[in-house]
C-alpha cells in the first residue's frame, strides 16, 4: 500500500485519513489493495508550494526486505498549458515516507 500525501500552502496535508482540505483539495480514494491509482485534485489552488510525497505503508514482521515501485504522474495546468512530470521510485522499507516533488503555483 503506497499512500499519496499532498501538503498545501499553509501546512494542511491531504492524505488517506484527511481526504479533503479547507481549500477543497481532495484525495479521491485511498486504494489499499492493488495498484491504485490514488488521485489528488484541486480546482482553484492558492498560490504557493504544494509538496507531493508518498508513504510506503508496508509492514514486515519478519524483517525481510520487501520492495515496491511507485509511479507518480503530476499534471500541473497553468495559463501556458499543461505540464506533465513522471517519477519512478523504489521504496524498500515499510513505513518509508518520501518527498517526491513540489509544485509551485504562481501568484
């Protein structure tokens, strides 16, 4: 289970246990089995930095190494068009939390 975390300007984090923010950013579904996708959207984002992170929510009672790949696709729509960024991460520790990128919304 790889969880998506988005921290909005002002510090509010949208994630599996807090799926909608005060500024209407939304995690549409928390996928706990299978391969996702988990999707965050916000129609009218405030200016500032949006930090995108993932959390590998694996448990390993035997302490044997488990690895998983996370594929993130970030779309950022602005006046100049749509920007697409892709990230592929190898996550290897249960409970690993990793910052992936920031999206900066201009003023």
